């Protein structure tokens, strides 16, 4: 259910994309790769670049939980813009889920054991 823009739709026949689902789908694809499902690296790089370029430094996202989702996804993919989004997260505004995702990102970049 990926849109031509690179984002994913939440529902099959929904014409709008869902920016909350996109990082989740990419993280799920990392898990599929661990199970030896063939997912071309260039596709993953393109998806990571898409969310990085769409959201890094953007005023579009004021939701800290969403930024934490993106941070975790970029961190897992070792994307070069990972620290850029990390620096834009106000951890005092994270929900429990956002805080968890923030820690997933920290662990992925080696700042949490």
C-alpha cells in the first residue's frame, strides 16, 4: 500500500498517505530482512532518505512522538541524518510510546546499552 510519494497508506482504499505508518512499515521491513526476506537495500535507502528529507528540520512535525518514531527508524537504518532529528526532539513532551521509540533510536546508535 505504498504511495508513489514513498509513504504508505493506512487503509487499502484510502487515498491519503499516513506519515505515522511509514516509519513503522520501514522498521517492520528491517525485521523481515532478519528473517531472510529479500528486500533490496536501495529500496530501504530510498525510504529512509524519503522520511529524512521530508521531515528533518521541518515545521510540519510538532508531534514529538512522531519525531521519535522517525528518529528510531533512521537510527536503525544508520542514516546520516539520524542525529539531526534526534536534536529536534524534546523528550519532556514524549508519551510512553514516544519515549520507548526514542530509546530504540538511542540503542541503535550505541548511546544506550
